[in-house]
C-alpha cells in the first residue's frame, strides 16, 4: 500500500502552474482511453509544490480550476488527481469544510464502480474509502463512517504496513474523541504513535516532513489534549512538552518547512495556555496563548487555531478581570467565526461571551447570552447523543463474529455436503468392489481357458521350431550343395578360359573372322560366368571379420585402391579423385578392399564418359566415413528399395552397356555389417549418387 496522504516535495510558485500548462497546451490530445496527460500532470505537480512552499491561495485554486476546464473531459486518473487536490483544499486550506470534502469523496468513489479501474488502483480506492469515512466522522455520521472503515479494514488490513495501521488507529481515536470517550481515544493514539515510530525506525522513508514530523507530533498533541479533557493535567502537560521537544528535534532536518513548524508549535502553545488557564496559572496561560496568537495572526497561517486561542485568552483575561482586552479578543474571534464557521468554536465563544456579559452587563443581557449558549450546546448534544453509544472496536468485533458465524454455517453446509458425497462415494466403492469380485471370478474362468490355449500353442510352437530347425539344416545343405556345384563349375570354366586365351591373343594364326567373333563371344560369356560364380562363392563365406582381422591404414589402402581403379576410369575418360585423411580401423583388409573397389567399379560403370568420381575419407566422432561420389545417371526411385537385398537385385547395365549381376551391393552390405558398420546412399536420377560407409574406429 502507498501512503494515504499526498507526499509533497520540491518548490514552485502559483504562477508556474499557468506557465507549466501553457507550455504543453499546444499538444492537447484526445482524452478517450488514455492515462494522465503531461500538461495535467505538470499542473497538479506544480500545485503540490506551491502547497509545499506554503504559497497556496484562492487565486491558485482558481488557476487550476481554469486549467482543468480547458482539458475536459478528464481521464479517470486525471479526475483522481484533481479530487485529491480538492480534498486537501476543503479539509486543510478551508480548515474543515467536510460537507464539500464528503461530496468530493463521493465523486472519487464513483470512478471505482469500474472493476477493472478499481483493480488497477487499489491504493487510491483504499485512500478514498478512508477519506469518505473521515468526512462522515467529522459530520458526526458515525454509523455511515463505520461502514467505510470496516470495509477497508476487513479487506486490506493484512496488507498494511505499520504506518498505515498507525493512521487507521488514529482515525478510530478521533472517533472515540468525538464520542467523548477520551480514555479509548488515548489508547488509540498511543497505539498509533508506537506504530509510526516503529515504521520510521524499521522502514525509513525518503525525507518527508508530514510523515516524520507533522503526523507523530499531532498524535502526541492529541494524547495531551485527551488527558486534559479527562482532567489529568499532569499527564497532559507532559505530553504537550514531549510534542514541543519532538518538533524542535525533528524539524531541524526540514529547513524549508519553517511555517508548518511554527503553526504546529502555535497549536501546542494554545493548548498549553488553555491547560494553565484551567489550573489557574493565568500569567503562564497568557504567555503561551499570546505566543500562539502572534504566530497565527500572520496571513496564511492557521485561522482556525487563531480563533480558539483568542477565545481561550479572552477567558483568561476574564479571570484576570481585564475585561476590555477580553472583549476585544471576542470581537476579533467573532470576525473569524463569521468568515470560517465552526460549531465547536461557536459554543466556546458563546460561553465566554456569556461570562463576560455576566460580569459587566445587565442580567437580561447575561440571560440572553446564556440562552444562546445553552440552546446551541443542547442542540449539538442532542444530535450527538446517539453517537456516544457507538464503539467502533466493538462493532468491528461484532461484524467479525457475524462473519465467523456465517463462515461456520457455510462450513457446516460444506461438511454436510461432504458427508453426503462420502456416503455416495461409499456406495460407489461397494459397487466397484462387487464388480471387481464378479470380474475376478469371470477372469479365473478365462485364465483357465487361456492356460489351456497356451499349452496348445506351446505344443504347436515346439513342432514349428522342429520344422524350422529341419528347414535350416536343409538350407545349409542346399547352400553347401550350391557352393560345391559353383566350385566344381569354376574349374572347367577356368580351363576353358586358359584354352581360349592363346586362341584369342594369337595374331599369327589364320582364322576366319566369323570364328574369331565366336571365340570372343565364348570368352566374354566364360568371364561373366566365372565372375558370377566368384560372387556366389563369396556370398556364402563367413559374415564376420574372423581371426584375420588386423589394423588397417585406410588412407593408404584407399589411395592404392583408387590408383588401381584409375585404368578403368581412364578407359571412359573419367576423373577419379581421392581426398584422404589419416584413419585406422580393425578388420579384414581384403574385404574392406572389396567394398571400396566394388563401389568405385559401380561408380565407373554408371557414370558417362568424361564424368567425375570422388572418393573421400574423413574422421567422425566415433567412426570413419568413406564416401564414393559420382555425377552419373543415378539410381531410379523404383530400384532404391531393396538395393542391398540379395533376392531383389536390379541387374541393370552401365552407361556403355556393361553387364551387372546385382550381387555386388548385397555382398558390400554383408561385409560392412560384419565389421559392425553401416552403409547408405543418396541419389537422384541424372544427378549422381553418393555411397556412405561408416566403420567404427
């Protein structure tokens, strides 16, 4: 929570109000859906600074009213700022025009009917609720004031700091004072002083005269005044002296507040004078009252306190039989009352005037003055009679008890609902238990049947496993048979190849061209048959590196392989490039050579003349990567699926019609997998192909 009373600082004159606004008036924007405009903010800030300098006059008020009228309609924040200024004007500058202050509070509170605006301005809402209660207390409408005080207390008390609690306690003390319950008023004010003192010690504010001087000394002065009303003069004198000492000590830090300090001390002088007058110390009373009057006679000082000091000093002069001086003081205070009326001071004036007339006038005049005094006093007493029976603390306790009763009734209702829900829940639990039991019995029957089915399935599974083992044995036999046949076929085919070699290479043997062509066809077919048989035999080899594994210098091996394949690439006028890096893997050198040579052979086969093939070797985090890239004809989409499967070989021809069995990539995949590696590729029709072989370090 922020402070409930405006923090005033800095300094300017009333003339600056007009200049501050005129400087910004040329850029006056629309007021709809906006916050405070710079011109309005500047004007209000300047007025508060003028107030701080104690230079505020009625002309200042007229100036700000004129400025506000130029900027209507005001936004809600601007209205709040204006109402805050009016509240100070009526309660402080006009010395207690609480009817007007009450109307201003009504207008301010109307702004908070908008829930969104209220939520965003809770501090201001609390301030205006309390301002409203304060005005009603001053107007002796305590039952209404109680409503506003209680609503704020019940909703926001837990969020208040010690200073805000102090201000609220002081408000209740003021109420008890107006009810003439001075004992309770003293307790409230002592509590308020202790709270504000604790707040200043534990949570020091920025230098602020009101919070650090005016408010605490006002509480001490109030305690003294209430002790005086209780007839405890000694306690009253002690607290009046404490208030003066406090002002003298704390005001030294605020050199720009000499006027406020002088007015505060003048109020205490007047109260001390009144106390000594009651005690019969008339010379001392005259001393203090005269000092008070000298201060407040100055223009712009506290005219309200001047009235009461004049009336008190007039009463002192009556006791001293200085009637002319008493009459003059009553005449002066009468002029002030006619200008700035107060019922309380009017009653004091009539009482003192009656005493003066009684001592110097006729009996009829004295009787008329006494009637005037008692008629006003009795009417005020009658008005305030009901007010004396209201104790806000008890009312707060009563409201809290009522709220506790409502909460208890609501809690009982909740308990009954909880009981009903628990009973219904118990019924549900019982129903669930019954269903669980019924399902359990049904499940037992199902489990029994499932066990029987499981046994039957296990029996069939056993038979299937036996059949599978037999099938695997058959497969192994078939594999051995095919391997034997392939091996046996390779021998005669090799013999045929050796026999054909001298026939096809001999240039001195005369042979018809037709026979030469037949020999070439026979040799080509024999070579393809030998190659196919070799690949078949290799596919039946063991699929792990085995005991022959050793450390392979991949960079050197790939460089040799590329150099070896260079002749084939040259035949198609292709560029075969190697980009290497140091790398060592463990495995079969022969099989890794077969992988790389097979991939390069395919790249040459499916890349047109003058194409480019690149073999790269690079290190990764936990593996080495071999890349074989070409810019050939690529792999058709329909051939990509199952490219490495031995039973789905595409078998398409190269760019020069080179034959292809399709077994090469299947064998490559087996070798790579046996080395715990992986292979994949990227390709697009007529955009080349890249194979990636990943082998662990």
